[in-house]
C-alpha cells in the first residue's frame, strides 16, 4: 500500500505512525501492530496507531522527529507493508517465565529496541521481567556488552575519569562541583548523565539550567579538548542508545531494575571512553539501596561486571538519610551548586562533593592516598573550580557570568510551617521527592523544594520548614496538599509523653 506523508504535531512514542482506520483495516493491522515503512531513502519498522480524524484515507501521519529519521518530505509517497513479530519477543517471553537468556538472545532484544522493532509495551515487558525475575551476572554482562555494541564509542586517546551515582537521594547535585574540581586538577572528565527517571532532577536536568547539554560525540570531544571537563546529557550521543530508549519506558513505570541499572551505568561509561569510575552509592530510607547489605551486594556486582568489560570501578557508599544540601529541583539545585562554587553553600554538599572528587584525584595520581579530599577542598576554596565551571558553561553555550540570583525560580510559592517548638527528628526522602515532582520538577525547571531545616535543627512554632516553588498554580496546590498530607519533616520536643495521664491539678 502506498500512502502520502502528513505531518502530525503530537507525541506518539517510539517510532509510532498514524494510519486512517480504513487503511489499517485494509492492511489487516491494529493499534500496536508493526509495519514496514519504505521511503526513497530508508526502510524502517514502525508501530501503528489508528485514527479517523488526524489523517485521511491514503495518508500516513508522522511526527517531526520521525520525519527527520525517515528522511522524507511532506506529501511524499511511502510504501507500507505488514511485517512479522521479531524473534526477540520469544526471548522476552522466555525471560518473563523466569528462564536465563544467553548472549545471542539478549543481543537480539537490544538490537530490536535500537532498531525500533519493539513497541513501548514490549520494552516494558522486558524491563518488568528484570524487575520481578532478575538477571544473573552472566546475563548482566551480556546485557551490558549488547548495549555497548549497538551504539557508538568515543576514544579520547588518554585516561578518562568519571563519577556516577545510583541516585535515590534528592538534591544530589554534587557533579556540578566534582567535574570542575577534577578538570581544574588536570584530569579528563567527560561527564555524561541521564535525565531524571525517578528523581526530581538528574545531573543533566540541573546543568541544563546553566547551559545546553545536548551534544554529539564529535562536539563532546571538542568540549573536553578545550576545558578538560563537560556536563552533558548522554541521550544525544547515540552511546548505548538502547539505554535511553529503555529509560523512556522506565520513567512512567517508576522502576529501575538492578540489572538494567548496572548495564546502563557501565555501558554508558565504556561507550564514552571512561577508564576509571567512582560510583556513589547513597544508602538510606527512600534511596535505591536502603541498607548497607543492599549497597555492598550492588557494589560487588558492579565491580565484577566492570572487570569483565575491562573498566575499573571503585565504589563509595555514602550517607543518604536526608537530601544533599537544601535545594531539590533543577533550577534550585543549579543555584545552590553555583553558590557552593562561589564559596558558600551547605556543608553536606561541599563535604560529599569534595570527598568523591578527592577519590578521583587519588585514582588519577594527582593527590596522595587519603589526601584527595584536602586537595579537592583547596581547589574549591581557591576559586579554581569556579573558574573552570565558568569555562565549561561557556564552552557548552551558556552564560559564563551567570550569578545565583540570575537563575529563575518558580514564582508560585507555599510553605509548610512547624506546629510546635522542638527539633527536626526526621526528613523523609521519598516524601520530599514526591512533593518536588508534584510541584512540576524536573519538567518545570523552576519547580522544587527548599528545606530550611534538616535533621537535628532546632525550630520554633511557625518556622517555615520547607518552601515549595512551582511554575504553575495548580501544581503548587497539588504539591502543598501532598506536603500537608505526608508531613515530610517531623518536629518533636524533648518531652515525648506524660504518664500517668490526669484530668486536672492535684488537690
């Protein structure tokens, strides 16, 4: 069947085209079926959605990203034919039943994800099979290798270093301090990050407030050639592209299986030419590793997989009982990171950032063993890290003279007040994350939460425990209602209970 190309400016998911209901019936396809689409330049597989209104009979609706991918013009004729279900679906079913997969089976799944031969529902089935069935070490190795081999790879011709975090702790903007510290010391640190999956802001989301983060491989090489460091989004590099396509499915599901997490981290770092990585594993309630046992088990797994793929990974298990610093949300975190680089900022942010940066300086031979954090703090205090960060911001197309007060924050504001005098005894990471997301983060850059008080702080009745920022008024109402319901910050006095209870004065 030949159909004429029509542009439809809607979001339809991964390689999804629109067919008129009559054409779909004639082809014998239903929603979520796959078809072969052939232009004068390319032949690709696409998924079908059906409509009676967006496209007419004889037309095929494609989105702007698909127009670029198909290399076609509006009104051009496409040849559309049906195609069979790929064999990789058989392997996904096998995994769903609890069986192990070999290298060829996993490679077939990853290749079909990259080629667009699997729908979002089918990718979700693969992700959820990992979440509920799990993978052994051999399968994780196969998954990691497949993700590397189905994408491009960068080689910097010298040792490259990086830091990554398993995430789960809100406000973890440490990379915005670590990268300029390490680069200022002369080491090469091409920091690539994902955008947020389950958090209110990923490193790429936060850096995007200060400068563009989408660059191709050649542009990244030019950036680090100039500055020795970069903070960019990995999704534009075509490095381990299966990971970014999978993340699009993980995000709405709010899951991040251990096997997929390990493969994602290692594949992205190997693809970007990293030789040595420090992995930050935050431990605490609400994080991905809630106990030391979980963290140690994960550390052993990722170190083993790294060895198998000839990359050195060193793990730092860190405290994550409450947010890092006081700000949660892209713009708020960028503002706080900039303040820390300028000599201010909260102690928790500075201590964690310099600790991890120091670890990298020791690995790179720049600082003696156990002296790395001292050296990192000196680079921060001297202003060298700030100067380097401004170089990186400028190289990536941002304003190198940006000040914290220049960063726009959500104008709609509400606060949660203490109902009694006392001390903060608990800060709930999960609640803080959900409140910031309800306010609009990370999609709305200016949305998020500022914690005025953390565990151990003394407060008085009426003090503003946290402030919620939103760009949209309805989002502010949603976040405020959630904060009131969940009480993310607990304040208690020294007197916990009176006993025995009595009704009045003793006569």
